[in-house]
C-alpha cells in the first residue's frame, strides 16, 4: 500500500523530470531554428505589407460576421482582430488599445453565442419545450452587441496604416 504509493510517486517524478528535460531541449532547438529563419532586419515596407494583409482579412471577417448569424464567423472576426492587435502591439501602435477593446467585447459575444448553442443542444434531448424566450433574449443581446461593435471596428480598421506608414 504505502510503499507502493511512494514508489509510484517517485517513478512519476522521474518521468516528469525526463519529459521536462526533453521539452527544454525542444524549446532550445526551436529558438535556434527560429533565429536562423528570421531575417536580421525587417524593412518597413514588409511590415506595412503584412499589416495591410491583416487589415484586409479583418475587414473581410467583419463583413462576413455582419451578414451572418454563424458563430464561426463571429469567432473568425475575433481571431483576426486578436492577430491585428498583437501585430500593432509589436509596432507599439496606439491603435492596439482599440483592438484590445474589440477583442474583449467580441469574446463576450462569442461566449453568449456558445451558451445559446449549448442551451439549444441540451434542451432538445429532454423532449420538453425549448427555452425559446431565453434563446430569443440571448439572440437579441448578441445582435445588439454586434450592432454596437461592428461600426467601431470598421472605423478602427482604417486607422492603423495611417499612423504607421
């Protein structure tokens, strides 16, 4: 009993230490490969080109989310804005705060959308009446939140390049 538990714990500690050592070596190798793959200097034109591409993708995702009720489109928009926020943070752009606010707000809307889907899926097997009043309330809350966010996102998508290039 007790002796076996102690041996198992020691064996587990050894396995964990071995995995951590392997993980550390993999991280060192990845750092070396990444350093070798990245250019020593990055030209402003290359940064602007990458930022333009991200802005186009975010704008496309915004239009798709505006015309769709799909959770995946809302999630895609949030991912694009998060990527853009991170790029702007690397450039120390003041626009990153605006995108951080949008990402947070879209995160809440995504959570509500996921909750709505969960409620609908869980209710069906029970065979009872669907919580249609609750679902409609969630739908309104999501639609209102999107209606508030999308115009601001559209305006903010056109600002970063002007302040960078």
